[in-house]
């Protein structure tokens, strides 16, 4: 279980980095253009991914945040991309260094709405990585809606084929 959890966090970092590299090459006005999606811009989607990865990592570390990390964000699109890259790296780094007992153990936390929850560490990681995958797919769809079609594959199989030779 721990090896798969580690592999999946490395995959998440790799996939987010590929997407971030593509987004860094796109004019900023496109990242801020209003589109129909869960979040109205690509940058807002990126910040949501950053928020989620940060919140879940903090919960694994025993800290329950009381607001979204980006609630006071005033940075640029590039700052948002750097924040997501950093949060993805920090989760992968956490999993490299965490004990098997911690990943298999229970983590209790208070959600933003004040409810107390308890989850296995590996379930938190799996949820968080799956959440990021979902939103990467949304961003790809948003980019296609902007007529940007030269997009990287961020599928798990592409990660395996690239990194496990």
C-alpha cells in the first residue's frame, strides 16, 4: 500500500508539473478568462487545487485549517502556478518521509465547516490525488475551449511509461 501511495503522489507532482509548464507558456489573459466550469477561470481552478492539497497535507500533519489557504491570495497567475507546484511537491515529500504506521493510522481533523472527521492516512492521500486529477481534466477541457489543443498527456499510464523505464 505504501509503495502505491508514494507512486501516486509522485505521479500527481509529475502531472501537475506538466500542466503547469504548459500553462506557463500560455498568455496570462487566457488563464484569467471567464469560462463555464466548476471554477470560472483556470487560475481559480489552480488555486482550488492548491487549497485542497495544502488543507489535506496539513490535516495529515495534525493541523486543521479554518479557512482556504488562498482566501487572501493577491499574487499573479505565475504565483498561483508556483503555489500548486509547491503543494504537490510537499505532499510527495511528506509521503516519502512518513512512516507506514502513520499512513495506515487514523488522522482526525476538523473540516472547514466545523465537523470532525477521522480517516486513514492513505485514504486522505488517495482522495487528494484523485481530486487533483479531476481538476486537471477540467483545466484540459477549459484549454480546449480556448482552442489550445497541443496539450500534454497527464494520464497515469503516461507517467508510468515515462518514469519506470
